[in-house]
C-alpha cells in the first residue's frame, strides 16, 4: 500500500469513529449540532473510503473493517470508560495481525 492509501485508511477509520462519537452524543443530549457534525464527518469519511476501495475492494474492506474495530475499541475505552476483557483484547490483537498480513500481501514480491 502506498502512503496515500495508509492515510486514507487512517482518515476514514478516524472519521467514522468521530462520526459515531457525535451520534452517541446526539442520542444522549439531543443537540442538532452533534447530528450535523456526525453527518458531515461521515460524508467526508466516505470520500476517503472511496479512495481505499479504488485500490481493491476485498483488501480495502477488510483493512477498513479491522482498523475501524481498533479505533472504535480505543474510543470506547478512552471516551466512555469501557473495560476490555481477555477475549476482546485477543480480538484486537487478531485485528492488528490481519492488517499487518494484508499490508504484507500488498507489497510487490
């Protein structure tokens, strides 16, 4: 993967996570500004996601799903005080390994 692809992956995952955060705030507080922020962030994140998909549908979807899982787990721990059990930590380690393996498979031999 190129540097632009990695940045797009990071931007889309962070964007989807930030959009989810603002949707959670909207659900808790009912502020329309939070809803507007969420929709704007989701729209911009989808543009970055389209760049990932242009490199290959299967690899882009898998890497995006795993990075989104990791970012959402970190957001849950940091922003909402969630606690991860052993199975969740094992799942995060597997997600990191899958991103690493997909990145290795994308390099020319």
